[in-house]
C-alpha cells in the first residue's frame, strides 16, 4: 500500500483503485463467513450493545446504499441538517424491518457489487466532486474510505463478539487505522480539542501516523515497521470498543482527549 495522505483542507492522496481492490476482498471474505451463519449466529450479540449480528449487516447494506446515492454537494450527513450518527442508522433500518437473514445476505452481496462497480466507473471517468461529511466537504473518495472503515469496524463487532477471528490483512487494517485516526482528530477539533501527534503502531496496518488538527486536519501514514500498540487495537479503541488507557496510555492527555472525542460523543446519552 502506498503512502496515504488525508486532509480536510487541500487535496488528499488516496490510491482509489487499490482501495477498491482491498474493499472488494474484505467484503467478499466477510460474506463468506456470513454464508456459514446459522440462526443463533444471526441473532447473536455484537460489540454494538443495541444490535444483533443481523442488524449490523443490515446497517452495512444501508451504508452501501447511501454511499451510492450521494452525489455532488449531498448534505445528508451534515450535522447542520439534523443528522445525528447516534440515531440515524437505526432509523435507516426501519425500511428492512422483518427482512430474513438470507435476504439480508443477498442484499449485502448485491450492494457490494454495485458499490464497487460505481466507484470504478467514476474513477474511469475521472469524476471529481465533494460531498458533505460530518466534519466538512470532502472528495467522494473519502466517503468511500469512510464506508470501508465503518464496514471493517462492524465486521469486528460481529466476529470478535462471538470469539471468531476477523479475516483481514495488512492493507485493509492500514486503511482502517488511518481513517480512524483522521475522523477522530476531525471530531476532536470540532469539539475544541486540536492536537499534533505522531503515532507509532505495530502489527498489520502498522507504521508511523502523523496527524495535525490545529488548522484543519492533515494525516500522513508512512508504512514502516515500528514498535508500539497494535494498529487494529488502536482502531477499536478510537471507535469506542476498547479501554483507552490500555492502548493510548503513552500519549499526552491532550492528545488522548482529542482522539477519544468521537467515541465519547457516541457514548453520550441522547437528549429527548
């Protein structure tokens, strides 16, 4: 995987063709696992307290459908329009209430194929347009990266909760941790907690991540072998799935606060 640079101000550097290949492989692996699920597996608990495995997969179908529908200037994920990521996903799932696991798996497989076909078509046409993310206008390819990160985390929500391994690889984990740090820093900045930090992460997806959110957010991932917390564990932590102190304990308090702002927001009770 080449160097990855993400910015909220200025152009990002994403090898989108490579991301599509990794996205395709990752979703196919998960679909293979799901095809072996029985009734109890689909109704089993996940790391998302309110959702079963079936509900998580229905959510992944919704994310793919919404991603495909978002065009130039689309603002459906804009906080100023009333979007709340703590409530919107459950609202989206009302459309598939009563759907059988088999139908959900078929929809998941079909949506994955359509999603990647659309992405490759746009890349072949050299399409360039912005959509509104919760932290501002971003190129549509960053939306695709967001979708990959969301999918990767939720796959782990299903599989790790049942004691299964998560089939993934070095490049997939690198994309997930890079975007996880990027969106965490962006949300931290939105809540008044800017940071400038260098993270050294080990294991699959590891390397050196430099992130600066003092004036917009800029993140650079350098793929080198270093020591430090495991990249996958840090990705879980930033998504609120692990204990902060055990994984980010070596960071200054200000950087931990900034990086955990997103997870803290999701754990904040929703006011009526």
